[in-house]
C-alpha cells in the first residue's frame, strides 16, 4: 500500500517493499503543496504493488494536503510561455501544432482571465520578480503622495494580558 510522507517542503508518495535487508520505503512520486493527477499517475506507474489511487487521495485529504482533479498540463504551459516570449519555432512544428490543435475543443477565455493569460508558462521566479516590482512601485506611489500613516509606537501586539510596564 502506498502512503504519503512529508519531506521538508515537499511530499512523497511512498511504497513499502521487501528487500533482502528487510522492508524499505521507496519514493514513487514527489509533489509540492497540491496533490495533482500527474503525481498520482507517476506513482501508479512506478508502483510494484497494487496502487489504490482513491486511498492515497483520502489519506492526503485526511492529512490536510490540498488535492485537485485538474491536470497542470506543464508542457502546454511551457510552450505558451515560449510563444509569448517571442522565441521562434521550427515552421514544420508550427504546422504540426496547428493540425493537432484544430481538432481539440476550445472555450473562449473568460474576460476576467485575459490579463492573467500573459503569465501562463512563466516561471515562479519571474512571477515573483514581477510581483515584487509592482509592490515596490505601489510603495513609491503611496510615499510620494504623503498619505503614509505613521506606525504606532508598539507595532506588534503584546503576548501578555497584563499592562506593559512602560
């Protein structure tokens, strides 16, 4: 039977196997923060014993690990990121992609997601850098207007209910 174990900032789906040296745990798949169908697929592929997908999902939910039924489609995200950054593609690949995508069902992008579509396929580092830049710009705007409210003398709440000695 497979189980989930926390390893630092990541989780592992593990399986116990009998070896000449005794029982050992083997990592079937690793994931961060959210258990996705891709992680379950990878674990099922590597498992040597029967893999109970529903039991692993129930174990994750019982431990408070977020799960999602939606696939991440990493390859499509990466391709979109490369296309949006202006990297050229081989013309024969463009033709093959158009042909393969012509038969796929598509839905129009909701209006509220049009601005966010630019960030699909960008790395977490790039998104983080952009967010920090926006926060710095917002901070400069607020400070330039002079509307900055001064911080109180005691910016953090006391941990004690007794009055402070100051």
